[in-house]
């Protein structure tokens, strides 16, 4: 499936940032502690030798094959790009983009004008399911 952005309009009918079709997800996936062991930036020598989690490999490949966009968004710094790209290639992990320098420390609160769905990784990659949860929103 090709990734075709669709034109969008704001409430006033002006052009807005284009959007993906509803059936295409734009996955932003962390690396350390999510698809492999938790390797801190202070130990870059481990980045080349850690092993990916098999369930993560399986699900990410499925998502890629289904036509979703896979982007790695990692706290690894730009100096770790080469070792990270080599590691992804070594393990045949297909992806579309690699974003370095995600802020460290967790407790992320993403604010965006597009739909954002967050899934906290808790030890195993599986198919996603829909559940209702309480969320924080801006007061109207």
C-alpha cells in the first residue's frame, strides 16, 4: 500500500496539513526498552550487540506489510545514528524513518493538532485492541 497523503481543509475552508487515510497508521516506536533491552546512551557499545524482541519483530513486520508507516523515535543521540541503522539492517527491520534525540525521562505528553494515540509498551508486542480509557484534554 502506498502512503498517499490526502488534502485537508480547516474549519474556514483553508488548506491544512495533509493527512493519511484512516486505514494507515503512522507508528512512532521507541527502540531501547521497547523493541530491545533498555540500553542507555551512556553505554553505546551495547547498541550493536543487543537482540531485538521476537514479538516486536513479528508485529512490526506485519504492520509494515499492511502498509502502515514505521518510524523509530529514539532517545539515542545523533552520534548513535550509524550504529542504530546498522543494527536495524542486521536484524532486517524495515522502517520508513529514524528520528534521533527524543527527550529522555519518559512521562511524555504529546500535544498535536492531529489525532494522537498512545500505547504504553508493557513487555510484549501483540496485535492492538481498542479499549476505553480516561484521558486529559484541553478545557473548552
